[in-house]
């Protein structure tokens, strides 16, 4: 069960980071890369927030699995 917990944690953290990047690009706060189609598009803000929430859920599941 330790491997599953580790995988959930890694995927959860990655989802939070990528979702945060997408949301900030959608809000036009992070302008990288400068010619990205995601800049200033609220669809990507929504997608980023949803992906970050999914990542948080995965982290909570990983934490729940670690408790006896």
C-alpha cells in the first residue's frame, strides 16, 4: 500500500502545480510562454482550478490511506 500512497501523492502534487499554472495563465497573471493560447482565457482558469481541486482530493486520499 505504500507504493499507491506515494503515487497518489506525486500525481496530486503535480496536478496542483499544473492546475495553478493553468489558472494563473487564464487570469493573465503568468505570461509564460508569451504567445500561449491560454493567456487571458477564463476556460483555462476554470480548468486549472478544477485540476488543482482534483490534486487536493488525491492528496487527501493518500493521507487517509496512510492512517491505520
